C-alpha cells in the first residue's frame, strides 16, 4: 500500500473543494488499488470533509502542543479526535521556519496526537544550505531523535522526507538521493522505535511527470503533495501511476 496525501496548505475555498471532489470522482479507482488517499485540509473545512469522505484519510496541518485551555487561536489534539480526523501533519518546514516551531515543540505535538489516537505525520528535511554542506544525514538524525523522543513506540506514525529546497520550487531530489535518504531514515526509525514498518513518504515538487519514478523508488511508501494536490486531475494522475 502507498500513501497519496495532499497538503492543501492555506489554499482552497468551499466552492473549490466541491469542484475538486467532482474532479476526483471522474477517475475510476480499481477495487484492489494499492493507494491510500489522504488530504490535509485547512481547519475550517475539516468538519465537513471528515463527514464527506469515506475512503480518504482526512487530516489537519498542525495541532497545539497544549491541552484545551486559554490558548486563543489554537486547536487541540482532543478537538481533532473529536471531529473524527485520521491524521495530522506536524513539523512541516513552513511551520518550522515561518512560525518558529522547534523539534521539542513538535515532539510535544506528537505526544498529544498519540494521546488522542490521531496518526502523526512527521515532516523532516534539510535546507539547501545544509544539503550543499553535506549535512543532510546529521540534520535528519537530529530531527528524528528529538521529535520522536519518548513517544509511544507501539502507535503508528508516518514520516515524510521533504527536502526544504524541493518544496514549491519545482526542483525535486534525484531518485538516487531519495532512495539513499529514505533508506537512512528507515534505519534511524528502526533504531529509535525498535521496529520496522514505519511508512516513509517523499514530498517536494511531486507532479504527474516525476511521480512514476518517485513512487516506484525502492523504500518510498508514498508522496506528500503540495501544489499539485490542489488540482483534482494532477492529484489523481499522480495516484493513478500506482493503479
Ligand atoms: P510542493 O509539492 O508544492 O512542493 O509542496 C510539498 C509540501 O510541502 C507538501 O507538504
């Protein structure tokens, strides 16, 4: 099974979502399809989406590291679970760089999600500067070790490798880099969690053209798609690579 997860970021209106849903329905998904679809949608549309979509995992893009209380503007893990969400993205590089999220905060968020049985989808990745300096593995090791410290190892998590320099830039990591880095991440996960089998996705400028090579790359368990997931045709063309 491979995950095809769209991250809508701060995009879409209710009308555009109706159009997107109509667009997706034009595609026939085979009964034995190996694809697990998912969409991470803005908070305001979550309730409607959670009720609408049966076979699509619906997730949020962020969660508070705090329990319910006086945190104006925040959304708790308890609330996400309460509206029936399946998963929640944590540690996206945009949240790290634009909103100052640290590995320690991300760790707290994962623990809160686990407490309420919402599947955490942890994003990790190096910046262009770190990539050029040959520090990718060092950075990923630190992110994984700190973000996953003392979490419940029995509960499932998903990890997405998203090189920051590949996000929204049209530049994708080469297949060699994706293969090598995914293998490294799986090794790290095995040593941190003491088990095999954690899904590792790739994210960063995935589109219908590069999807076949990426999704069939050894060790890649799916894709986390930004821009291309806003367009039903592109989203479904990426997925149909696997049908
Ligand atoms: P793009 O696919 O637009 O590069 O975004 C990737 C991403 O950030 C998904 O979380």
